[in-house]
């Protein structure tokens, strides 16, 4: 099937090779040093950027989903970069995604599927998806379509768009999104863009999840960057190993 337009959705029955669905015009891969590989995938509707830290020696990978403007660094002054460096020392591959069309939910979900597809070709079998703001909806939607996503972390997530169109409305439909897979929802109590209650609404809809309030943290979570860098890698590692714990 053809990608066609920016709003083209990635349907669950098409799972298998998301990279093929992208219909790439060109793929460029370069060694960026320090164990990082920079991949650029050129398509008819935009350029997908991926930064890959290490290789999934233990079949484990983290995929990061940025906010509505895209980018590699994430909140907290480079949280995605810092977490990726830490996990690389623990034989966990991290793929940081910079969307082709930031803000277009359907295409961003496909982009995350492409990142997982690429990591699986390197040997990854289990994934945690981590998304900030708009990326929280991307992470949850992608995980709902891919069983090898073992857990999801959202940071200051929006509640809009967390439900893919193939799920019916209402709590019964929401409860099927992630099954019993761990869901961690972290939100600053001084978020100036998305109220912390948005994470509560997402938890209520999905039917489970741990909501964590960060005292004094705003939407970019700069105030809690060091704390998140310290606490997230152990949580991700535990979730990947099938022994999830509280944050």
C-alpha cells in the first residue's frame, strides 16, 4: 500500500515492515562517533531522522518520541540524549526519533514504527516507548499496535490523540490499548501548557498506570531533568527485563 499523504494512518493489519510502508527514496547511515549512528530516511513527504545509540546486544531497546515540534533532545535540557548514553552502558539500544512531519499524529506513529523496525533488524526484541507532550500520544498509539512494546513512559503527555481510531470510544475500548503492560505517566505540577490532570485522564481511560507528580516542574521539566535522568534508566531497564517496579 502507498503512504500517499501526510495523514495516511498506519493500520495494525499492516504491521510487519513499517520501513517498507514508508517507501523511502533514500536511506543514509553514518557513524557519528561514540557508538552513535545517524540515519536519515528521505521520503516524498519529509525527512525522518534517527539517532541510534549502541546496538541491542541484550535484545532490548528504547525509542523516544519528541513533542509537537520534533527534535532529538527531549525535555529537561537533553533528557533523551542523557538517558540514551546511560542505557548504552547497560547494553540497551536507544533510537531517538525526529519526525518527518512533526505534529501530524498518524505519520509520527508510523515514524516510531520505522524506528522499531530498524532496531528489530539489528536484533531488538523488546521495546519501551518514551514520549514527551505530543509524543506521549504517539508512544501510546504505537505501543497499542505493536506487542513487542513492553511498556510506555509519558512525560507531560497530552490526553488528546492517545486513542487510535480503530479503538471504540469509552473505557472498554481504552482498556484494550495496552493490555496489562506497564504505563508510567510523569507530569510536572507546574506545567504551564498541559495541566497535570491530563495524565490522570490518560490513566483513567487506559485503566491502569502509575502517575507521578514532579514538584515544581513545568512542561519542559527542566527543574527535574537531573532527577529524571537518575530515575528513568532503572525503570526502563526493569520494564525491558519483565520486572517492572514503581518509579
